[in-house]
């Protein structure tokens, strides 16, 4: 698949995923609890005494981890869409 098509699919899938996650998050108590933990840990991190270089390194690490997680979620969402299409096709509900 061309890189431009994959980029477009990722953008479209990310928009769809964001809408779906907003709807589902409201009912997911485990997810809400994890978000509360993240917010608490972020507060503790901000209060933690670190030198400028140490904080910069940790911030870059956390940012890169977030970016990798977002990319992984996008790929997983696209894989799930592909799986749905393949399943619908295999049971004859979709003809491509």
C-alpha cells in the first residue's frame, strides 16, 4: 500500500477512533481509574526535584513513549478495521 494512502487511512482512522473512544470512555471505569492515576503521578512528577537536564530527558522519554503508543493505537485500529472487512467478506456480507 502506498505511503500516501496509509497516511490518509491513519488520519481517517484516528478521527473515527477518537469519536469512538470518547463514547466508550464514559462507561469504562478501569480506564477512568487509570487516567486518575496518571493525573496524580503527573502532579507528583512536577513537584519532584530534578535538575534541568534530568527533567528534559524524562520529558523527552515520556513524549516519545506517548508518540509510540499513539502510533501503535492507530495501527491496531486499522488492523481491527481490516479484520472486520475480512470477516464480513468471508461470511458473504461484503463483496469487494
